[in-house]
């Protein structure tokens, strides 16, 4: 009768040759050099039963026999891990027996309606059989279908041309239970492309041959040269048709199955999760002993520290709470901060419980560890609601150290934003934390408390907080107004309403009251960055002539930077400048030392990075604010990698100079505030008040103050992939940064000179591993990248004359860059084949060209310095 699926003839035995191959390699490499393996066998297929009422309902028996395991590519005898081993030895006796036990499928109109096998069979042999059974599923007319097979429930499309059928499976649509996570920021994450195609050739209404191929390509977004590919191929070819056993009589499928073998049971065709046990893996404490020496604080800017940190996290993720506590309770003070970084970054329920149990927020003596824990929470790559919940509970409890209390709420802000970005804004813990911060800010009386909640909002970036921030910008003084303004500056311009822009214009033009230069310049930056209108730009340009000299010079420099760097508002600025031709000369030939400048650090095919450096002085030559930023972006995303702001005010009295208008009553203050990977950290104070300043000045060693030191997990990608041939693949990419940022400010009254220095020492290590695990053999590829570098920003000011001389320098030292790739094939016995290649190079150091005017000044500053080395007090 007519069938719409493949149909077998009665009393025949179809003998096929079957092979399944796996390859793992770099994305661009040819498969001839890849690591992998091949399992080949014979497959016997015969018809057991056909439904008397429906020709299209058939029971088919499939038996795997003569299994062989071999290399997928020729290997010389010495490098062949399978050499001299029988299949039984490689796979194991019971696994081989299980693999060769027949399965039965019920095909209805070409689709597998039931898959019968044995209940207690090992998961991995069952999955190989599911991979084979899924090949027999096909429809004989073109069109789309929603199908269940070894890969899960997937959207599938068929193209039929005479005796050839092509089946395309949309792998990203497959619903299957799997473990894994991705990184918070797209730039730090991994992109995946997956495809699956199967080509059937039919003859005499049954299968003559099948070729299936599935490809996975994974690329590191910030360096697409680094990646991996996994290829799985299946081939089934008809070798002969012989006389075979007859049909079993019966009306019902179930009775036929019972007659055949009462142990048969219907199991799902979707692959089941399998976990391979690690036989010779070191315990967590053994692993820690092997990497311990690389984790001392003085080694933290080395790539080896970043590498050890990653391997430690991978081991913590497999550990129990007790194993974790055992290490943390027995280690010495010097190593604990790094251990806390790793445990917190592991982000498993066990690691969170362990660290929360270990840290006592009522004990002020361990505040360094509490701070490291909190920052690691802020940088969490895939934070959970549980984490935010436990931080909120801590915040409501007793906290001995006030700075920890501040850091805690600032970090809660960062977690709110990360969870909201992942559709988690409605989660109970997020709703509670948001409410807590907004309510407490409304009620806060003390400046310190107001500041702490504003910093939390600067991380959370909640749209509903904008009206509150506007209130603080316009009605408060000094530091608070300034902080609220910088919080608004972090919002995406699309959130900044008409009301925000009107307020910023009022502040900049001082329509209602006098504001400090720092707040006014931030307001101007917000206006110019959020699609300003022609009139807004024109009013800012007209104001430039009327401003105090240094602010005027700063604004002019900001406008020139917009033009030079072709920022989004540059078109409007050009238009306005063209129309204002008449009043240009006087307005745009300002004296002064303040400036703003942006440039590229790298411009690449995948990501680019830019730096911006701006500096604002008071009329007497004392620094008011210096702001250094590095941003990384690709076509779709941006990452604020770093910002270091040094602010000072009220320092005129040291050099007996007159403060600027409106700034006569400012308290002496200098401090530093940093953003790292989109997270605003707790600001540090160099000194507060005149007395504090004097005592520090006369004891000033010029030693930089440490701002951030630690280990950060940046890239954190882990996915399981179910291959359609049966095995599981796993892909992990981890990237860490060992970081040491310090900043300082020195004065020499003798030389009438001040100097600020920000030193960024970083080491980065990225490790990617793609592996296919079939229990009896593992094959994969590891790829690593490492780089160590130091970036220095120095600004020197000589204020013995006006306009004073300012020299800004931004240097990067020569940096070692190394990358390695290892392909491997290994057996549980320890027999292993590896091929490794690598490349190490030195990236030349670089002095970044800030603008020409700056270069000229630097020449003057360094020639003005006498040969005697200046000593700082």
C-alpha cells in the first residue's frame, strides 16, 4: 500500500555500515589535522511487524554489531592511543554488550513514535543508540515539522527532490535540558553558531544511504581569532539485503513488544544527561596546594596568578561547602583575600553558603576580606537572586565597619542592574532591594548616607530614580550635587527625558543659582551626549566667552574633542559653528590649561577600545578634577572598563591663592573615585579638611594609595552541547584579570609643582576548552591567551606662572603576549595524545599621543625642571 514514510520489505535483513565521527579544533583549521575519534560498526535492520490497519505503522529492529573505535585521522603508531587495544578493552565489556543489545523503533509515517530499549542501560550507550535511531526519522514531502529526536524538540525543515531528502534541523530551537551560563556583558561573552544537515538517498522506498553533519562554532567576542569548533558526522550505507526473519503476528504494538522481549520498555528518544566521574582528579585542597605560591599579593599582576585563579574557580565549582570552608579556615592572612575572590566568583550555592558563613560583618578586623567579597559580588558574571537576597539581609543586620556598609549598598546597586538586564527586575529580591535603596535615600539626613545611596543608584541605573537624582543635582551643594550629576551621566541617553535636559541646561547656564564648575561641566557633557538640539549647542557655544578662564578653556576643549573624535553630536556642532562664524575668533582663542581629549587605544575588527582624558583646573592652577576613562565596544555593546577620577577642592590656601568665584567656602578635600567593568566602587579619600591635608603634606612620601587590587572573573561561559550522534560536548571559556590600580597626588611647594599619577597594572588570562566526552574516550582542544601590561597616566602641573604648565602623559609599557593551543585525545587509563603549538610575542610599548598642545607643554615642563632631581619634601 502507499506510505508517506520509508517502508521496509517483509522477511528481509538490511545490512548497513555505520560510522560516527567527532572532530574538535580551531575554527579555521582543516579537519585533517583535528583531534577526534571514529566509532564504526555494522548495523542490521529488519521489519518485525506492520500494523494490519495502517501500512504506515511499522516496528523495526536495529542491532549494532562489530564495533570498532579508531582515530579519525591517521596517527603514527607511537601517537595512536587505541593501538594494540581491542574494542572490548577500550569500551569496557559491559558497555560493549549494552551497545550491541538491539533496539526497536515504531515508525509512524516516518516519525519515531516509540523507542524501545532496556531500562537500566548506561546513559552513554543509550545515547549512541538514540543518535542512530534518530537517523531513521524522515518525511517524504517537503515542509517544516516540529520533531523530537536525540537533540530534543526541534524545528526541522525537509526538502525533497525525487529520491533525495535533505533534513535541516534548527539547533538553536531545540528544547533539551542542559546546564550552563553565559557572561553578563556581551563583549566578554562567547558567540555560538550551530548547524545540522542530513542527506538521505532512497532506493526502493527505503534508505540507501544517510550522511549527517552537525557543526558548532564558538568565538570569543573580544577576539574572534580565539574560538573552537566541534563537528559531528554520521554515515549509514546499505551494503546488502539478505533473507531475514519473518514478521511477528499481532494487532497491538504492545503485545508484539512483549512477545519479543518482556524486558523492553519505551524510553524517550531525547538524550539523557550523563556525567562522567573523574577518577584521578585532585581534591580541592590538593589543587590549592599546587597553585598557592602564585596567589601572593605581590604576584597579582602576573599572568600566572590569573591562570591559577581560573583553575581554582573550576575546582571550587565541583566542591562541597565543607571542602571550601576547610581551605578558608586554615589559610594565612596574606592569601585569604585572593581565596575570597575565587570562592565568591565561583557563584555556586555551596560557595555562597561557605563564604557567607565564614565572613562575620560584625567583626571590624576582617573588613579587608569583607570588601574583597563584596567587590567580587559586584563583578559577578551571572549573579543569582539568592546572592542579592543574602546581601540585603546582611545590610539590614549589624555591620561593624561603616565603609563596608557603604560598599555593601553600592554593590547591591550593581547586582540590581545586572539582574534587571537579564529580565529579573520583577524578582522579589530585586523589588525589595530597589525599594530599600529608594526609601532610605528619601529619608536620609546625613550627607554620608545620602552619598552612599546615590552611589548605589549610580550602579543600579533605575529609570524610576531619575526624578530623585534631578532633585539632588539641582538643590544640593558640592559633592552630593556632583555625584547625582555623574550618576545621570551613566544612563543611556534614551532614558534622559525632556525634563532631564531642561534641568541640565538650567544648571550649566546657572539660571536659578550658582553651581560649581565640576557640576556645570558634567551637565554640559550630558547635554552634548544626548542628541542635543541646535539651540542647546548654540547656547553652550555662546556661553564659552563668558565663563571663568579655566572652565572656558575646558568647554572649548570638549567641543574640539567632539569634532575631532566625530562623536554623535559633531554634525550639530559643525552646523552651529558654521552659522556663528562672526563671533568665533575671540571666543575660541582662550588661554588656560584645562583640556579634554579622546583617542583610540586599539581599533580592531572585533572590538575597539578608546581612552579619554580630561582635566579641569581652578583659576589658580590647582587641580579640580582629572578624569581618565577606557571604554571597550563592538558593534552591539559597550563596556566601561575603567574610570579613575581624582577630585580636589579648596586647596588654594596651600599656595596662598584666591579661590574661584562661588568656591570660597569649599572645604579642603582630595579623593579618588573609580568605575571598574561598569561597577562604581566606593570612593577613597586622600584627605578631608585643612588639618588633615597639612599633616599629610608634610609626611607625604608620594606613595600611591591602592584603589583596587584583586582578581576578577570577566569571561564566564559554560555550555553543554548534546551531539546528534549521541555523545555530550562541553565548552568552557573563562577569562580573568589580575589587577592592581593605584593613584596618588603629590605637592612640592618648593618647585610649585603638583603631580597626579594613576598606575594600572593588569594581567589577563583566558582559557577556552572544547571537549567531547564519550566515557571511554575524551577528545578536545584547549586554547589560552595571556598578556601582562601596565598603563600609566601622569599629569604634572607647574603653577609658578600663568597660564601654568600642564603635561599629561599616558604610557603603556612593553607587554608580553602569549597564546597556546593544545589538541588531545585520551583514554581513562591515562593514555593520551597531545599536539601543542604556541606563539609568544612582545607588544611594543606606546606613548599615546594626547593633543599637540599637550606635547608642546610637556617639552616646556621637562626643560624647566632643573637637573637636580626634585625631592618631595
